[in-house]
């Protein structure tokens, strides 16, 4: 599959950017509309429809859409009214559905992506999910029923209009769900790590202080480092080059969860030559860092950080080996080019399998 997936149609739907396939030099990506344009009118929608059907695409990638015309428990009249409003005020809301329908009708392999902190399949992407070949979710619940639990209740008129012809979610739908990581867009700025200057590094920027778990863990981290006589380096906001240098100078980088479990710092720390100290995962992960191999995990309840930190420091002789293994893991699986290859191969593989 190395030569496949070179012609990709990119449909950015909803409020979020499809960052993984933005400005990709190694593929021929055709955007439905200009990613930099704040407004999409009917002329842009018509051009996107022509692009979608002008040639054969290896695959199309679509991101999660939140806006739903035919909401749960709402009347058909309400859905029609919302469609009419969109036709006048926001043609893009209808254009996203029309372009997706054109791609589906042409038989293009379809990948649906949700790389936001908010996991699951959103109401507005019900039709996208049911008709895509693969759905990649960053914060993917290990129980496959949870990401799609709300979809069986989607408005019955929506199911009929979309031609779904059934209610409920089946094992076939659950099988579409695959995890994906946040990863790193550009591994180039990460040089080999320098001499170690401190034991634990934690970057607690001002935007993290409204997160109760991080607030509590910061206090525990300070207490435990003092108890274990460890050199703790706390930094607020620093430049990206300085942050990379500091990570390379640390043995451990404290990387607690934010809104979701997956975090930039997991991958930044490993790429910089440090070892991430993370809470036990709450999500299904793609090519995860392993405990004691690429990083260390601790229980998030009070006392868990102290036990995890003490256990980690008892294995200091393995730190160089772990740091090297973590850097290899990111390079092989968690850079954006590697994640794009993962999306492309999984989608083309799913599209080539006979459908039951």
C-alpha cells in the first residue's frame, strides 16, 4: 500500500480543523473549500461538488461534525426549518452533507476522524459514521458501545432521510472504531538529549490551573519530590526551543491528563529524550507507550503519584534504555506522517474487504 493514498479529498466539517491532513506535501490533497476561508457560500459548495466528482480519489478524510438538522426528539418540521435557515445563512452546513453524499456515491473509501479532546461520535456525524469505512477517535472508550451510545436515538426522520433503513448500532459499526493518538506534527526540532540537570520537570502553564486534577497533582508532586529528595523543576510559560531543551535535561517529565487523557507532553517528552510520568490510561490507545518500557504510569487517586514516582526512581538504571525506546516509539508511530500512513492504510484495507 506504499504507493496508494496519494490522491486524498479533504472535507473539513464542523468547527474543528482537520489538522492531520492540512498542508501535506507527500500527498495530493484536494480541499472541499479553502481552509482559511471563514465563510463558504453556495458557489464554493458547487465547486466542491465538482471537485468531488471530477476524478477518482484514493480516499476521502472527513472530520467530526457537531451540527445536526434533525435532532433527537425534535419534529420533522423543526428539521426542515433548520435546513431552510442553513440554506440562507450557512450553506456550508448543507454543503458538508452534499459533498459527503457525492463521495459516497462515487465509491470513495471514507475515513471519519475525531482528534479532539471530546471523544465519541457526535450527533451531527451520525450519517457520516454509518457510511464511513473507518472511524478514528483519539479519546476512544475501551467499550465500543459508548462512543456510539447516543446514535440509536437519533431522530427517526434522519434515519429515513439518510437511507439508513435501520435503527440501532451493530457489531459491524463497532468494528469501524479505531484509536488514534495526538502525536507530533514535526519531530525535527528535537535534538538528542543533553546532560540531565534535574529529576522531574513539570510545565504548569496558566491555562492548566483551572483543571482540578492537575491542581491537586501539582501539590502532591511537590510534596513527594521533597519527601524523596528529588530535584523538581517547575516552569510556567517558556518558548518552544527552551521547553524542548528543558525536557531533554530532565529524567522524568510529569504529564497528567487535561480535558482528555492523551496529551502533547506524552510524545514531546519521549521525543526529547525524557521519560513521561502519566496517569493510568482511561482510553483505548494506538501503539501506546508501555509501562516500564517507554514511560511510567501511576494511579490518579491520592497517594498514587507518590507510589508511582518512588517505583520509577527505583529503576533509574533503566532510564537511558527507556528514553531511547520512547524516542523510537514516537518516530515509528506518533509523528503526523506516520499517523497519516496509519489512517490511509486502515481505510483502504477496510474499503477493500467484502461488506457483509
